[in-house]
C-alpha cells in the first residue's frame, strides 16, 4: 500500500462478520479505534467524523 502512497493498519478483533456489522458505529473502543484510523486519512474525513452525533 505504501508503494502507492496509501496507508493501512490491521485491527485484530475476535468478532464474526455479523458482529462487526452490528458493533461498528456503537459507542466503545472498537468504534473509537476505527474512527481514529479513518481520521488519520485526511482532513475531509476528520471533519466528517466530527459532524457525527
């Protein structure tokens, strides 16, 4: 990814696909970690995340 100017990270969680779908976006450390990574991708994404309730 870096060769193409992209950034990636692996967040290992012991969840099944359906559990990821139901838990991501709910308050808690899992969502916080994902949003922290997303915010690192750029100003526009950080601003969008800041607008979320």
